[in-house]
């Protein structure tokens, strides 16, 4: 959209060319895309290949799950309870105590 290019126009600029339907399927995540095609997308759209990937998501862990993970670290790896809580907080990026 930012390049004001249709899916058909983008598909025609690739080698080998892709159909509008293939471009739509790739956008929806229902069709795989080969690395060299991804590189061509980035070139045609004047973006980095990384820009074509969805943003990374941090898994959401609720308080109970966090406490369970910290206890497991404490029990199985003999990590002190306070340190285990710090590790879990750092992994999930949340403030405060578990």
C-alpha cells in the first residue's frame, strides 16, 4: 500500500513471476515463500527482509505460571528462589515480584 503497488504489479516484478492470488496467500500466511522470493519482495518494496516479518511476540506468562517456573528453577537447578524469580521476570519482561 505504501508503494501504491497492487499485488498483481508486485507479482509481475518477480522472477519467477507470482500471481496476485499467490501474493495474497503469502500476505495471509497461508502460502510459504522461498528465501529468494522474500529477498525480491524486499528489493521491490525498498525495505529490509526483516521488515517483512511480523514483530516478535513475547509469550505471556501469568503470575501462577511464573511462580511455577521459578519454583522449578529453584528445585531442579538449585537456583535460589529470589534469583529464580528475577530470571523469570527478565524472561517475560515484567516488573514486580511474581
